[in-house]
C-alpha cells in the first residue's frame, strides 16, 4: 500500500488527531471494559491513534502497526508514549500475529488507501479472539464537504481525492466489509462536523491540498495552475472567520467476534 497524502507532516497529523479524537473516543465508548486486554492499531502512522486507544481502553498492551518504517521510527520517539504502547513495521494485509491473539483490532482512515480492503478486515477478524471486537473508522471521501458561502476549492480537493485514493467511499462500505468477513454482530454509525468558530477543519483541508497537489498533477487530475487555484481558495476559506464549513461524513462499525 501507499499513502496518497504525505503522512509525515506533523502539523497536519496533529490537527487531524485533534479533530478526530472526540468522535473516536465516542466510538470506543461502545466497547466494554476489558482489564488486561491486548489492542492492535493498524495503519498507526505517527502513533496518534495508538496513544488514543491506550488512554481510552487502558489495555495491558497496545501495538501500533505501520507499513512506512519512517513513520514507525517517528512514532517510537514521541515523548507521550505511555507504558504498554509499542510500534512495529508490518503489512496490514499479512499480519505477523497468531489467530485470536488480540482483544481489539482497530483502524482509522486506513481502508481508503487500499485496493483490497476486505483482505485487511479479514486479517483483523482472524487475529481477534472470540468475544473480542473489530473496530473500523473511515471517511466517505466520495461525499463533498460543503461551506457557506460556497467554496469551489472544496469541490476540487474532493475531486482530487476521488482520483487518488484507492477506495474513496470506504466509510459507507464498512458494514459490508465486516459482513463479508464473517461478522454477524455489528453496530455502526456516522459522524460529521460543522465548524463555525475555529479553523482546525479548514486548515486540515488546506494542508491536505498542499500535500496532494503534486500527485494530482502527476496523475493528470489537475494542472499546476488548478492546484494553485485550489490552494489559494482554501487559504481564503481558512482566513474567512465568518464562513461555516461542514466536513464530509465519517462512518464507524464495530463487530463482535
């Protein structure tokens, strides 16, 4: 696999973690307390989700697996890593763990990058014990975020994502992935955000446009001039404190093994 957006940008990743941590914690609140649990975080990136899982679930061990070795090195050096958290390089499609070796397997914004997401979901189901839980949280990048006043650059960045991501509508497909992987006991829901008095969401959009612009040009989705226009439009949106921005939806699903 490869990430469409350069995930090594600390500012973008920290802002994204700040935005997504409250809804992620709300999803994790559906899980029962599991003293002494082992938790697996797939596609952990800089380790923000792994640290969130460790704090929310208080497991005995929380392992973050990441394909990009440079991100693993970065995650390991963060000063906020609590006891029991560790990171390792690995392929989510071929996990190096025995069957039924975890109580919870989790992923967030991973399946959008994969051509064969069902293979990863099946691996998550395989490594979770009976009575444990598989949790997936994904955006639906085929739905365009909106704003008032309207911002054409939001339409453009979603066109870029639809052209670059392997699996843009991953969120709406989560329930079916879990069913196809053999799950029967499934809970699911959706979340979005309306931003009117802060700039976190707007800045994430702008930083994401800067990170994906070169790939959009290389693939012929946008011209260099169109990339510049998209970024300029998102800068104006970020600077306009009077505007209201609505995020594209995220979907989550929990399957009990």
